[in-house]
């Protein structure tokens, strides 16, 4: 199941949304996913920072969650414009963004270029 979720909070008079991408990691590709995430910050840090800044992403965190049966990659992005970020993730032709899309597709099968707005999950419960 791939999903995008958004949550809203106000920070310094600006509304920040949390855009969350969730996708299972394909069988046997958890270590490849770890190397992909490590490459983002160690080998491609400058291009990563430029990409996220130009997309309007203020902060991004990536987790790998492993259970006995499967692993999942979770990507959280804080931005004032989640619609813009989804569109940019799907269409950007910057080399880093193309590489990011391809690597995510390789490890999870999630095709950001094809999925974009089809990722919104069904809200089945909400409590405050």
C-alpha cells in the first residue's frame, strides 16, 4: 500500500504541512534501500539540499520500518505546499530528482512519476 498523508501545523506565522509517503520495500531490497538513503546524505548532499529547497521542502526525514514479515520506507516532508511538492517530485527533470525517483521505484515499486495525486489515502477515522 502506498500512501500520502498530510498534517497541518503553524510555525512562525506560516502553515506547514507534513507530507508523508509510505511504501513497502520490495522483498530482498531493504539493504539496497539503506544504501539509497545513505547515498542521499553522503554522496549527493549538495544536490539533495538544492532539490528540496527548490521544491519548498523545509525538512525531510526518512525511516525504514522492519517487522518480521516486511519492511516499509516512510518519507516525511514538511512544506507549506504539499500539492506543489507532489507535482515537483513527479515531474522534476533535475538529475538528483530523476535519480531519487528511479531509486525509490527500484526499492519499493513506488513510481512517483505515475502516481502523484493518486496516492491520497482514504481517511477511515479521525479523533481530536
